[in-house]
């Protein structure tokens, strides 16, 4: 998968030769941007978060997010709030129909790995007027990642989702697998970033691990029912909250740590080491 490019668009208001003043009314348009804004902006700067900011299945920062307003009708509410910085994807002016120059915008695509997360932290920190917080957050994340234990056992893993969808290479999940010393089954099979794999094909490929979303552990429809087929019971599972993998951000460290913890715990149970 071709690496996604980060889109940055700043209005003509900033073309004065001097750095713009820190924004006073920031609006985030998606849950990925929410994580960065909550980690880097002052609470008083945040005017509103994305419509899914309070959804624990999608927001990795839902604890902090609950203190702030979330958008219900973004196109209408953004015009009412009149933000001086709009963060999200795609670029904000086209979403809400505002004329160019009404506000500064910072567009962020979904991060496909840790390197892009670091880049986006720096961009958001600069946009909200606190570049030093971005540097401090990156230093803390680097330090935490450097102290992660090594996985006791590697192997091939399939990130398997409802209805048999499997996440491929060039994605945040793939980056996390590599961090944990795992090989992505999708890469071995030559699959794209997102593909479908039947139960029969999955079993024939003989993965050592299944990585599944924590929420899929409960059967709610046919899509989740297939994840509980008896044929899959022998494959050890790594359970990861969807909110940790749907977006890049500070939660990357939590996801990497927990994947390694589960691999090591399963290895001790199976091999006694």
C-alpha cells in the first residue's frame, strides 16, 4: 500500500511572516484528531471534538473527551462555533462549506505507523501553539517503547475481523505486529491492506495467532459469530481494543505493550517460559 501523505492546509491569514497566535477555539473533526488535540492543547482551547469523541469503542482518549462537547451536526455547528483552528480529514473548509481563509485548517490522514504518528504529533503541537508539548510527548513515547519487553515467541499473526476481513501490510496494525516481533499473515499471502479471507483459507494458512478486536468477543450477529467457529478454537488469541488501532496517537504505546504482554502470557502457559 502506498504510504499515505499528510495533508496540511493553512489559510492566507497566516502568510504574514510571523507565527500565528495560538488558537482559542479548536474543533476536531474525527477521533484520530481528538487524541492529538486532547494530548496537546489546553482544555480552554478546545471548543468541540468529533461526533464519536465519547464512544469508548472508537476513542482511545474517551476519559478526557467526556469533559468536552462533541459535534452532532458538524457542518452547521462548526459555522456557529467559528473556530480559529479546524483539525481533521479531509481539509476542513471543504467539509463545512466555509469560504477559504475563514479559519486555519490542519488535515490529518490516518497514521500507518509510528513514524507518521511522531510527525503528526509535531504538526498538531505546532498548530495548537504548544510545540514543546509535542517534543515531550514524543520523548515519553520513545522512552516507553524502548523499555518494552521482548516477545518470548514470534510467529505469524492474522488480524481477523468480523465477516472475515483481514488487515494487511502498510497499516498501523501491521506496524504494531512488527513492533511485537510478529509476521503479518496478510503479507505472507500477498493480500492488500484490507481483504476477506474465508475460514477455510485461514485454517489452511495455519497462523500462530489471531489478533481480534476486544468487542468482537461477544456474538451479536453473523459477522461476529464466525469468529467463534469451533475450527478457530485452537489458535491463541490476542485481544486489542479497536480504539487502540483505529487511529494513530499516544495509544500506540498501550497497544504495543499489551500485544507483547499477551504473547508472553500465552507462551508461558503453552511452553512454560
